[in-house]
C-alpha cells in the first residue's frame, strides 16, 4: 500500500492560499466513503485547510461515516503541526 502523501490529493494544494489565512486552524486529509457528499465521490482522497467550524463539520461527517480522516494537523500562522496518534500500551 502506498503512502497517502505520495499520491495526488484533491482539494487544497499543500501551499494553498487557504493555509495562510488568519482563520485557518486545521488541515485534514481524508478518504471519501459515501456518494453525494460535498467533498467528492467514493475513493477520492482530499486535503482541506479548515476553520474551526469547518473542522467540526468534518468530524461530524466522519461520525456519519461519509469520510475517513487519515491525517490531521493544527495550522498556526501557516505552519502545519501534525498530531501524533497515541500509542496503546
């Protein structure tokens, strides 16, 4: 299986203007699971830079199983700070 970062993602480019806007707080990379979602069609992998409200909407979409979030990061003044998953002991 190839890494998600090696593939071309739909949505925002890694250097998109949205990344550097003052209201941007989150970056998410996810796979679309269900048809008729505003993010794309099933199988698409998407990167978006989001405000806090947009991030909450993405979390709700994941709870409804419309998308599956693969990577998530905080965006602070244009800097992308990836969140590491907690390891179980």
